[in-house]
């Protein structure tokens, strides 16, 4: 894992003092809310329906045990004893007092964490593959490159007042587990024909009200030009991105309106110019970062057979583990989606347990997934049963990774001031319905994603089944979408037709799964069947 | 890389009592000529001061930089960050004259503006001198190469001296 040196620590400490000062000026009345707003937004502090919400950055989702512990302590000390893990691999607290904000940032800084650039029209926290450094299929660990970009984008003097927020994801395997092409910039590390590592750049993806899949802008950027190329992509956007209309301000609109070819031409010209400016960090810095993400001390184990005599354990192993690059190891997913629970919420006690299990079983490391679950990346297969037993005792062993009840849901109308409809109760009702009727276990991989409004924080465009909350004459109403994917076969879901009320949408989801079960061919996932048979049979069953 | 900055700001020197608030990090005398629009500048062979609006293409000025002594960059709103790119491009192209941010310039933006090459400020609202000093001294380091002479952290880590370039 990356560790701060004296420079990183000094920057974060300076930020804590600056924000403490700004909060104090607000509390004393020297700053109006209007003046304070842009300052607090630079530090992830939103004013929501009931209280302040604080968003903490978790770079590329990676946490040490000690970091998870301090997140738990903050939940106890300053919130109501729980925290919410988000689709951007970050964590949010929903009940924060302004008086405490400075102290919370100081607590975070004591464990090398911060809330810098977690909101505002700047480059946000960099996300990555939650199985980075562990996955059998990766060409390299993407996180050193994400860390290089994190440092470059921190307090960037030219790109802190962009037309709109800017999200970057970095992956390094053919399987996309980070929705890379749905980011403003998606970077995929690849090897060229000469076997050299480089970066493929995809620019102009995004969700929100106009979802778009990012086109490839460059097939191969050499590693010693990565920052320069990113700088060129951002400069073209900062100069030419639309600022006349907030809803057309994301880079996806610029790339779409210019066309990928013209955008590429402008980036390449800026890139040529910037190469001469010599703004790239020395290559030794990349080598320094790579060292932090090396082998954590894997043992040379023989491939292990897992004892499957306990069927509940065997089911959890089948669903919640992922192949590791080293024999005898696996990555284990801790589900934060118990039946009827709030997706992504964890209590302070659960967070402490996850922290301790990470320390004991996974080289002191855990990851936040964009699906709002937690990964222990490096678990010895021989330890799996002991791990599972402890998780089960704490209600953290739900065997549902990528099942219908592994629902992504945004905070919705329960917390969010922009919401049209509630997301959390819909997620709860769906998971309860499929647990009660027993169908949940028959469906296989089915990704269900819910957003409480068009902003798409819950990734509904990318759900095999998506649900979008809308406001219909003052009443909460839900649209059903089918056929989205955020994986390497990225696609955008389509709306089935008229929306439903809260109970109606739960029924509609069940109806859609019935159509799948009646039509599925051998080995087909819901998404495959939908792609084969199309929308018509679903429409017929839903509205017929 | 040009380093034409003096470290201490000067007040409204060389201006009458009616002068607007003014903060300057240069040792030479301020240009007296009024700045004209980019279009007017390109049309007039003798203007030495020009004012860039957010929608202007800074690069149109490049063939004429040798006759420019003052570039004003207007920030009509706080959130419109195009002026940061305009400033940096001018410095990257070797412009050494005065680069002045005008309009919606708040104390919290000064440090970034300095890094993009601005060496004079004419904010709509006067800035408190103590706030300016605090804001410019707040962060001990920088993380990236820009248009100033600050050495990025990643170079400090690998033993680069102040003033050295990356690469
Ligand atoms: C509760 C306070 C929140 C507010 C006010 C908020 C606001 C917004 C807005 C306005 C957008 C649309 C941006 C655009 O299209 O330009 C957006 C997009 C998004 N938000 Fe949130 N959000 C909130 C919470 C969250 C949470 C909790 C998550 C993660 C679970 C999240 C993840 C995202 C994602 C992934 C997108 C889509 C990114 C894209 O458009 O490319 N947000 N949010
Ligand atoms: S999708 Fe809408 S309702 Fe949900 S968190 Fe985002 S802004 Fe709020």
C-alpha cells in the first residue's frame, strides 16, 4: 500500500488547518453561506436534507486496517454509529455537524486520509479495479498509476475550476471491474506488440442525464508521458468544454459535439506543445510508487482444496470469492447487502471487525468496491472457513455477490436534496421479495442498480436491471430499465415504458425475472437472454 | 521557464487615489495604456495592452507577443476557470510581460493563479493584506509543474534542486 512521506503529510495537514479556519469563520459569521459553499465543497462537505454530509476520499478504494478503524471511530464519535460506502469507492457520513468538521479532517489526516476534491468541479478521487494486485487476469497493478494521477491532480492550479466535475478510473486487465468507459477519462494499462506497458485512453464517458460510453482517444500512451497526455486531455476540456449549461458541461458532451476525431486532433496538438514543456514527473517517481504496491509477502503455497462439506460455506465460496494470481490465495468479498438492509451501510462495529479481519487474513489490506461491498484481496484458501465463520457471526456473510439482492442504490430521498424518489426502501423491498419467494437463488448473475433521480449516482444506466426514481405530479414514480452493463461489454440500459409506483416497481422487477427464467438458454445470464430476445417479450409481460 | 516574480507584493503604486484595488508582484512600472479587446488588438498595430475574455482564443495573440506589455485576463465569475489555461499558455509560449487577473478574484484563488503565471491582480473587491499573505503561504509544496518556479514534490523526492525541470 502507498504510505505518505513528509511531503504528502505536510500537504494534508495544511489543508486541515485551512479548512478549520474556514469553518471557524463561517461559525463566527464572518463568511456567509454563499461564500462558504465553494470552500466547503472543496472539502467534500455537502449540505443535505437534514444535516451536513461529509465524503471522504479512499484513493482507488484501498484501505489499511488502521484506516478502516479510524473510519469506524469517526462514525461513532461524530455520526450515528454507521457509515455509507459509495459507488465511487468512497465513504460518506450523513449526520455531520459543522463544529466537528475540522476535527474529523484532523482524525483522517492522522491516518493518511483526507476529503480533498471529493466534490466541486475539479478532478475527483481516482477509482480503480477492486481486485488490483490480486486478480489473476491483470497485466500489472493499476494502482501506482492511479497514485501518480492522484498526486498530479491534487491542488492542480489549472484544473480546479473546470466546467464540471471530473472522474478518472484506471484499470489494467481485459475484464473491466471499474466501469472504466463510464468515466470522464478511463485508462486501461496494456502491453503493446513490443511487450512494453502503456496506457489506452478512453475519454468522454459518463452517466447522469445523458449517459455515454467513452470512445478510445489513444491506443497507447507510453508510461513516461502519462501525466503529459492527461494534462492535454484536461486542457482541451477546460478551454472548450461548455459552460453555458450545467447539464451540458461534462466532457462527454464536448467529445460528442466535436466528434472523437476532432477532440483527438486537438489533444494531440496540445500534447505536442506540452511535451516540450517537460511537465512529466521523473520516471524514478513511478518506480518509487510501484514499490509500494509490490508483493505484500505472499507465501509459496501449493494450490489448496477447499473443504466444501458445509453447504452454506460452499455457496459463499462459490459466489463471494474471486481467482487470485497466486496459488493457495483468493480474494474474498464481504457483502454489505444483507436481505432488507441498506446497501453500502456498515456499522462501526462491523467496520472494526472488517479492519481486524483485513489485518489478520489479508496483509492488513481491504478494498471498497464500486458495488458498495468490501474486498479482502489476499486471503489464504486455508483460512477461508475461519474467516467466513467470523463474518457469519457478524451478519456479514451474505452469499450474494452479483446476485439480484447485491443492489447498488444511491442515498435517494432519504438523504439527498436532489432526489425525486426514495431508493433505499425500494432496494430493501426487492431483496426481501426475492428472499421470500426463493427466486433469488435461481437467477445467477443479475446486477440491479437504483438511482433516486436522473443524476444516476446509483448507476441505473449500467444495470442489467436499472431503476430510476422520477417525480410524477408530485408522486414518487419509478421507471424500469433493462440491458445495461458497466463491464467490458459496456452498454446502456433502455427504459421499458411507463413507470410504476413503489409496490408496482417491485412487481415489475419480479415479472422481468420471470420472463428471463422462462426464456433462458443454457448458461445464459439475464443480460445475455435480454440481448438475445430483445425488449418485446419483457414489454409484453409488463404492460401486455 | 521565466521567473520574473518579486516575492513581496506592492500596493497601488503609481496609481491615483481613485485607482481600484491592485496587487502586483513585479518590480517594473505598471503599464499605463488601457487594455483593448483581442479583436481590437489584432486590428491595431500599435496597442501594447490586451484584455482576454473567457471565450477568446489566447493563441491568437502568439504571433504578436513581442509587442505586448500587459495582458489582462478577465474572470467574470468565480467558477469560470478558462483564464487559468489562458495564463499558463502565455507563459509557456515565453510571454514575460505583466499578466493581470481582473474581476472575480478571491483570496482563495490567488495561489493557483500565481502558479499559472499571473503576477498582478485587480480584484473587484479589495483583498485584505493579511489574508493574502496567509493564502499564499498556506501550502508548503506543490504536486505538479506549472508556470511558476516551484519544484514539484516528485522532483524534490528525487533530489532536484529548486529551478530544475522535470523530465
Ligand atoms: C447525497 C448527495 C449527492 C449529491 C447531491 C449528488 C449529486 C450528483 C449529481 C448532481 C450528479 C450528476 C452530475 C452530472 O451529470 O454532471 C451525480 C452523479 C454521480 N454521483 Fe452523485 N450525488 C450524491 C451522492 C452520491 C453517492 C452517495 C454516490 C455513490 C453511491 C454518488 C455517485 C455518483 C456517480 C457514480 C455519478 C455519475 C457519474 C457520472 O455522471 O459520470 N453520488 N451526483
Ligand atoms: S441519483 Fe439523485 S437522488 Fe440519488 S444521490 Fe444522486 S443526486 Fe441524489
